[in-house]
C-alpha cells in the first residue's frame, strides 16, 4: 500500500475516534508531534505502553475490589495512574470513566466502585481496539518510510541494483 494511502487511512482512523468522542484531537496531536526521525516509533510505543499499563491497572483494580477488606487509598492511587495516562494520550472516555470510579471510591462504596470499574473497562476496551489499528498503521508507515530511506541511501552511495545482476 502506498505511503500516502496509509497516512490517509491513519488520519481517517484518528478523525473517526475524535468524531466518536473517544479521543481528544489536540491531546493526541501532541503525542504525534513528539515523533521525529530519532524516534520514529514514538507514537506506537506510547500507545502500546498506555494499553499495557491500562490493562495492568484494570486487573489490579479488579483484584483490589474483590478483596474482603478494600484498601480505598490504594484504589485511588491506581485510578490516578490510569486517569493520568488516559488524559496524556487523549483517551477522553476512559478519563471520564476513571473520574466516576474515583467518586465511587471516595464514597467508599464497593457496589458503585464495581459498577464504575465495569464502565472503565468497557471504555478502555472500546478505545484499545482502535488504538491497535493506529499502532498497526504507524508501524506500516514506518516500514514503508524505512524502505524508502534505504533505497535513497543506496542510490546516494552509488549503489545500483543493476550492478548486482
């Protein structure tokens, strides 16, 4: 697939997520702006780190809420971590769901906390699938750009494919 088509597909995926209200365009654009030639896989790495961290945090929150004696302070620390990471990439619905969970934990309501955690999990799964698509597109774009750079470097060095025939 041509580089321009991949970039257009990526742009469409991001816009679709913005239109659905699950991604804040300005915040996500800030992540994209940090991508450069020294770190071309930056966006993929950040999104993978977010997904890995969110899954671990949600697992931990489920574990903490399943205990007989709930450590509400420990819950708040994990919620804060997830709220911060979701905010940093623009995962707006995950961030909003963590705010609801935080309120339920502050009320020390196990029932409300479990309900709010289900919403956090739902919103995470909703964006996670779409983030995986962005990661795949970013990786394909990187591969195409890398191949183009290698060809350009070979041509600049005077290497020609016809010399090897």
